[in-house]
C-alpha cells in the first residue's frame, strides 16, 4: 500500500503533483488530537438553529433516496 496515488494513464506528466508535494505546499500537519477537528467558533447561533439545520439535512437526505 502506498500513500502517494499513482499517476493515471494518459494524463500529462506535468499535471501530476504527488501527495507529499501537496502537503508541503499547503503546510498540512498531522492531527495530534480529536480536538484538532473542532471548530474555533460555533457555526450555529443557538441550539434551535442547529436543530433546524439537522431537520433540513435529514429531510434532504430522505428526498434524495426516493
């Protein structure tokens, strides 16, 4: 198993950027804790707004599956 994807056949060689190069360019660092995934600021102003978001999300998922 490799962490670097292989260049697909038929793609120009100059269009391919390795995973390692993308990581270097973007300054990505490994997660050290699950709290690294937490948002710095709560995107919802209230629990009610969060509940409305979830209700809409669930409704849209049910619509797409029919």
